[in-house]
C-alpha cells in the first residue's frame, strides 16, 4: 500500500518530465526537419502538442503544481508559433475569396489561379465555374474530354489546355499555350503560356510521390519507409526545378508552381521552394487551409507557389464533390 502511494506521488513528476522532453524533441525536430525523423514530423505539430498538453495538464488537476501551468503555457505558445493552421486562422479581417469572379486589388487587375486533384472523378467545370479562374492546375484527370468541356463552359471557348495523358495531369488557361513539356520521370509538366493581356507566364503542374501511410512508429520499418518516401519527393522536386531552370525563362518570366505535393506544409521540400517562391496560402490565406482528406482535412498538401514577379493577395480553400482533396484558389497581381 505504501509503495502504491509512493508511485502515485511520483506520477505528476513523470508526466511533467515526459511533457518537457516531448516539447524539446518536438521544437528541435520541427525546426530542423532531419530526414531520419520524417516519421515523427509527418504529423501536424499540434498532434504532439495535444499529447504534451495532456501530460502537462494532468498533474495540475491533482497537485496544482506551478510547473504544470507554466508548461501548459509553453506548449500553447509553441503550437501557435509552429502550427501551419494557426497562421491562416490569424489572418482575421483579411480580404478573402468568394464564389464570384475575381475583384481588382488596390486598383490592379488580379490573376486567379486554382489547383484541384480530381481523384474520384470530380468535375472541374462544375467546381470552378463560379470562380472564373484564369489558370487551372489539375491532377488525376481521367479523361481529356473534360478539359474541352471546361474550356467551353468556363472560358467560353476562348482558352487552351495541355493534358499529360500518361500521368493524368493537366493545365487549362484563358491564354494561349506556346510550349509544353511533360516530365517523363515524374507526374509533372511545364507549360509556357501567353495570357490575353499579352503577359507571359511559366507554369509548373506538380504531383509528387504519394505519402507514406505507415503510422506504426514502434516499428523500425515505419521510420525507414517515411525516410525513403521523403527522400524520393525531394529528388522529384529537384528534378522538376532543374527542368524549370533548363527549359524555361525563369526567373525572368513570372512563374507559378502548383499542384498536389503529397507533403504537408511543415515538410522540408517547402523550405526548398520558399527560397525562391512564395506559398500563396501561407502568405495571405484565410480560414482552414488543410486540403486532405476532404471530409476531415488535417493536412495541407495542395499548394500554389509564385515567383517574385507575382504577388499573392488572396487565397482560400473550398470543398469539392467527388474527390478526396479540397481545392485551393489564389489571386495574384503582377509586381
């Protein structure tokens, strides 16, 4: 009986110590994103934050320890600083996107861009018709005939498209496509387009390797699987960026990179992109930005990036029927 009492009295200390160690590990790993711990950082940071908060709050309920309250505050601040979701939810009052054609921003005409993974046979014309987009990036398009329908219904027949049949990727635009290059070693494509106003753009439609879904962290093969999976996506992205440098006029021409990255916003490939591109939703997005899964969106894996000659001014995500992804829409002005 005495032994049980002693063990019970030690529990608050064990819980607080565990919470503190988890906090130190979480902050270190999410700031540095080492590849060997990809299985840990594949989760949104708030997942570990909730575990840490639970461990910190439990001792306070029974012992009222000041350290417990302090650690709870530390975890709360950490989640607000590191969680990707907190950034967009903090954009309260910022101009957002509605189901209407794009409005000018500060007197400048806007360029509306959308990306949608159509897995499950989503109809892009029905999903995007009200938004009047100028450029649409599509992934997992089963048939090209839907693109012809899209051009007729959304662009009033005044547009162009390219369909990467082998990979199911497509780009539709109100402008004229002068050059396209499907990348044989990835589910991606490069397109050079001239918009109706005479401006030229380089477009990259990207669909990286599907994410690893093994969450059994107690097994060694889970850690190796996530490490390999993230490495392959980094290789794919490097290949795409090398093709962009070699075959286009980037960075002289305004450039957009959009699509399904199969990588949450805290993954290392986004840091690679952010050296030369801006994540539209991360910069100006409003609301809940996570795009997967549609019914319970916990991960933001669909993104729109722009080069420095395009400035994002609005971004939002929308639910679409017959697909497991949410759609991302962003408005830009030319710098």
